[in-house]
C-alpha cells in the first residue's frame, strides 16, 4: 500500500488550468482499482492518494502521468507501508495472497 503526497510547488497558480485533466487522472486510478481514497491536505497544501494493488514502479509511472506532476504544479512523495492491522471493514488491505 502506498500514500502519495502531492504537495503544491511554486507553480501552484497553474492548478486551475490543469484541474479537469487531473480529475480524469484520479478517476482512471479508481477505475483501474488502484486508488482507494483521494483528498486534500489541510491548509491548502495539495492532495493525497491512498493506493494499493500496484507495485512502486507502476505507481511511479502512473503518478508521472498526472498533469499536476507533469506541469510541476505539485511535488510528489510516495511512502510505502505494509498494513499489519485494520478494522474489519478494511481487512482486505491486510490480507496477503
């Protein structure tokens, strides 16, 4: 599982220009079964994505396709985690095949 932090860069002013494409990129991540959750970081710092069912390399490639990343609207940090315990509603995140 991965947490992807998309923190605004000094080019933040260009966000509205690329928002429609960024939203399409997010929708594709959900359709592909990779994104579990997306949302804004508090303080208008950017956004975050919770991703699974992917490798780090595949996720890095996917993230590079985000128009916000390609246009330097955000800087990316990808943090990998290995879930060890979860509420029963999220147990699928812990189960390993």
